C-alpha cells in the first residue's frame, strides 16, 4: 500500500486513525487548521473532519487543490449525519464515503483498495446535462401557466449534478451556445449558483433553494414582450420600465402555486440592494434574505460576462471587480466568498453573430 495522507481537524484522533491504517510510516497527517499546505504525491487522501462546516469545507478545498492529483482517490469519513455528509462529500469530489464509525476491518479494506487501485473520478456528459436542463427550463419558462415545483426541482437537480461533475467555465461554455438569451442567462445563473453553493459548503436544503431560485428568478420575463427581451440594442426608458416589472410579475405568477416564501422572495427581490436603491420594493439590509443576496451576486456577474448584441462580454476578473466596487449595495462577505467562483470562470462567451 502506497502513501496515504489524512486531513484532520483533530491531530489526536488522526493519529489513532493512522495507527489503525498502517504501522510502517506510510500514513502522514495534515492539520486542516494549520498554516501549511499538504504536499502532493499521496496515493490516497482521507478526510477525517468532525463537522463539514462552511469553514472546514473551504479549508478542505484549499488542501485538496494543493495535494490532490487528477487520479488521486479521496475517501471522506463522515462524523454525524451521514446523508448530509454524503451530499457535502460529493460536492468536494469524494471517490467514496464511509461513516467514521465503520468497523476497523471495513475501513482498512476500503483504504487498501483505494490506495492500491486509484479510481478515476467519473465525469458525466456535460452537453447532455445542459441540454436536458435547457429542455426543463423551456417547460418552466412559459407565459400561459406557472411552472410546477416538481419540474423546477428536476431542473435544479440536473444543474447541480452537472456542476458537481464539471468545471463551471465548461458549463458556461456549453450554455453560451444555446439560442434563447433568457435561457442562456438563467442557466448561467443557475450554474454559478450551484458552484457558489458548493464553494460555501451550503447544506442540501439551502443549495436546492439557491439553484431553484436561480432558475426561477427571471420567470416574470415569460410575460414580457419578446421584442423587448430580444432587442439587439439598449432598451429605451419606456422599455426599461416594462422590463423592470418582471420581479413583480414573476412573484404574482408563483404566489398561489405552492412555492415557499424564500423562493418567492428570490423571484421578487433579486434586484434589491442593501442600501435601499434596488427595486421593486426598495428593501434595505436585513429585509433581504441571505439566499436572495447570493442570487443577486450571481445574476449581476452572469450579466456582466455574457455577450449581448450591443455589448462585449467582460472578462471574469473585471466583472468581479465591478461586484466589489458596488460596495454597500451587495453583501461584502458574500462578494468575497464569490471570488473563488469568479476565478474559475475563464471567459467562455463569444459575441453573438
């Protein structure tokens, strides 16, 4: 069995695990909360972290970026709620998940198998996922009837699965080739939201709300004139006023259709700013829920990096600089956290013909 690297948040527990796995020095420990980064070259990386909080997930991502190669298997030991831990482990790119309480023999056999026979992570068909998500979104984005919650959930699951298996810039590149501008934008926002949720280490429910909200945030545009939506030039003042009605229209479409208050808030309030300068209600500060703040950031960023007939796409880092320059309008902590998503977004868009 080749060298194993254990990432732990409690050295004493990690040392006990190392003794259980090998007695010949082939297991090394890395303190997840230390200042140093782990070295590359391990045959297997094991996460033995007591709780997958947003901070520990951030630190695990940092450690994995330094130590994990493209073929390196990653075993996550879950302390506590196994189902929630499995979701977070999958988002981290785990090859296998085991409860930390697994019998010593089961754990040792799993480690031996992974270390001696590295498993290449499976990558799904990104084009297929994106096309399926587009088809679901087409069913959602209809002026004649509100979308069924189950259909939206199906679309959210497709987007989330694709982002787990692919890089966000690859998702944006595929989505950019779709014909309808509103489809492109909402699927881009949904992909960015899924990657943002993964970066933040959000729990399953919050991640689902975020992605569903991203898919639905512009649903009110289904009732806006196509001539305005697809105009190949900046809108006139009257057209802008009509376009700015879409949050209220979308909220009215969903309000009596069984959608929860948080999703309705995303649809109505994704253009609100913390300083009260947004629309349609001029909300301020704590009146704007966290998930709405997250959607606002992804929505603005997606619009900036998209190509439109009347504007060129901005490079990802320039778009991120604009987010930072918006100051008190946006949640500063969330903008800082979005830096990792923005950094992963190489410019995928080409100007429309």
